C-alpha cells in the first residue's frame, strides 16, 4: 500500500479518533493539517479496521459488531451534539440542554460498567468514537460553565475516561488544551453572535 496521508484538523474530535486508530494499527502516516469541519465520519474507522487487520476495532461476532456501530452512532448523534448544545446554550435552554446531555451520558455509563474499555480489555471502535469525552468534554464544560462528567454520577464512565486518556497512543495525539479552549471560546462566541442576529 502507498503512503498513508491523514488530512486532519488539530481541534477536531473526529480527526483524532482516526489518528488513534492508525497508531493502534501500527500504520505510519503523514499528518497534514487542514480545516475539515463536518467532513470526518466513523466510516473511516471501519475502513481502517478492514484494511489493517492487526488490533481489530470491531468484534468478530456480527451481532456485537452491529451493537458497536449503533453505539458509535449514538455517541456521535446524541452525546457529541448534546454536549455541544449544552456548551452553547444560555439560560433556560441551557438547563434543558444539560439535562439532555446527562441523559445521553447515563446510557454510556450503563454500557461501560464492569469493563476497562467499551470493547472489553482492548480499545475498540466505540472507545475511539467516545474518545473525545476525557479531553474535549472537559474543555466544553469549562467554556460552557457546566459540569457533565461527574465522577460520582458516572463512576464507570469516569474510570473509562481515565483509562483511555492515559493510554500512550491516545496521549500522543491529544491537542494542547489551551488550543482547544481558544477554539471552543471562539466557536461559542460565533454561535452566540449568529443567534443574536436572528
């Protein structure tokens, strides 16, 4: 196979999961920084899993594979957008958005109970998709003035987050926190200015 190029954006929680998967698979790649808002999908992770067989991201059992895909979609559609919605909301809408985000995290809490990673003892697809939680969610909480991932409310998810973020291949790819804070502050300000101009 020819040279692998990862065209990505440092701030993107979608791009870093691709970088983690390539590192997990032991694939050498050239990193190319580019603004890719709304262009990365979970399907790239499945392509990587099918192309490089070592360290499978999905279970062998078809039913378990389907479950992992369903939960990955849930994380992208409910958890990511729920946390982002809570981050940018104001006033009464913020309370509703935070409650909705907490409900989504409660579903993940049930899925991770009794396991080191969502895939069991090894990092899998769902871990990569949910991998934004330990680093990006913390920044969203700070910027949005809220708390979502409470260790007492979600002890299993909190423990998973610590296991995941302290994995060496994950740490290698994390963007600087300050850069994320600046990015999210600018994004929230932009969203608020759009709402004010309606």
